[in-house]
C-alpha cells in the first residue's frame, strides 16, 4: 500500500537507528517531546524507544484531545445528556471518560440519558433531522484537526434550517498548549522536564501548516520537526532533531512533506475563522487555565451554541487524588509512575482519561505492553 508499507521497512529502520546512534554525542542528553498522542501510540506500538540510543529520551505531551478535557467539562456534558428532551451525540472515546465521582456518559446512558456515539458531525446532523421534536447536542472536542468538520456541520445546519441542533464546543488549540508548556509557572508547580525540541503533530499541521511553529523555534530556541505517524517518520524526525541540536539550530522542519505545507489548508482555516472565535481562557487537564487556547462560536452562530441555548454548569472539578493524568500529560511522569496504572486503572475500569482515549499515553503503554519493561 503506497505511503504505508514503505514507511514500515524494518531494514531502513535499523539503518536509521544506527545513524542516530552514530550522531548523538555521548556527553549530552536529548529530550524530545512528541506533542501528539498519535505519535505516542506509534512509538509504543513499534518499539521505537527500544531502537533509540540511551542518550535520547522521548517525552509524552498533551496532544490527546480527550485527555486534556478537564473534569468540569465532562460533568457539563453529562448534565446536558441528562437534560429533558436532549440527545447528546459524541465520538466514541468521550463516552467512557470518567467525570466527578466516576460517572461517565456511558453511566449516564445506562441511567436513561440518550447518549449516542457518532463517527462524524454529519451523523449528528442526521439524528437531528430524524428527531425534529428532540434537541440534539453534539459534544465537539479535538484540536485543529476536528474543528473544520464541526464548522461545516454548523454551516449545514444553517442551510437546512435545523433549529434543534447545537454544539457544545470544546475545541482547543495546539500552539497555545506548546507555549504554556514552555513558560507557564502554574504548570511548573506540577513539575518540569528538560525539553530540547518537539515532534510536531501531523494531522493538526495538515490544517494549520508549519508556519505557527516558527514562533517557538525563534522565541524559545526550540527546534520543531513535523512528522507523520509511521515508524520511519518518527525515527527520521528524531534524527532531524538530533542534527539541529548538534548544530545549534532552532528551526521548523517538515518531515511530513507528503501531507503538510507551510500554509496549511486555506479553505479549512477560512471556514473555522468564519464560525469560531477565541475564548479568553479555557481549562486544560494537566495545564490549568490557558489563555486564548480554545474556541467558541461567534455571536452570529449563537443559536447553534449549546452553551447559549442551555444552562450549562461551568465549574472546575478536581481529578481523582491518585490519578496522575495531569502530570503524564505534562511529560513530568511516565504512565507506570502512577500507582493506579495496571491495578485499579485499566482500559476496562479507567480512573482517568489517559487510559480511555485511543491517543492517551496510558492506553498506549497498556495496549502495547510498554509498561512491563518500565515496571
């Protein structure tokens, strides 16, 4: 299959690993954060850390859209689901994320709430069309990758004249999170890790392009390499970062040239700009309150905003005391550092969002057995 098998070639992976080992300096350490949860799963699935030299350490970042939603927003979605005459639609990962007191949307559904899993925003629109007497709320989450589909759904609802469709918007922004990791004193209360560079997200970058990362390279002197999700993509990105660190360069490089450009997707960005505007602040799990890091619907589209149509609670709620999701999302702790990991917290009985999501670090380490070596 073109552009898949070619990037899983074991012989090339071994050669690339040898090149990296030859170029790392034995007198220094390299700390690279892969921001995206997709990269975290690729690293665990293909055993990439096992073929990297000990001088190179990969740090898991907060690039899991399900994981970074704080407990309070989960509680708000559950409140909406339990509201009279409401059908709440959401992606599969969100259904099992525990809110306060361990209650999830799945538990709310078992208690009688009408919660439905959808594969796309168009599925939610279809449900609204088929149930004109019900209020259909789409629980919208995700980074810049999933924001254009939500915007498109709102435009289509406007075209169809759907009065019973609304969006509970929880779309968050990648650059704001990266900046927060690099400079926020509030985040540093959790703990800090040394960072020498970033592997930039792939899907997000197909939308926003590589240009937004140039600020971090210049202002914070941190190299960024945008990479695809296949094992050779990740290894090549690590090689490019090692070379930048060795050369004293701080640039944005694009390994994922087959999908990402500097400018990104102009049509998608224009659609998002038409529908959404920045929130002044938004709470992230693990990062705290981050200024201008999330989106909300513009006033012109307020009739499709669930937060305008319904009374939605806006209260912060603490995570489980023993759950280390916040520190794991910051890269301060490893999944196996959590006392709940693999005991009270498993994919069947998740205590935190990092074990639920298909992009969560805990789920990756459990699924591919990486925790065994760590233990």
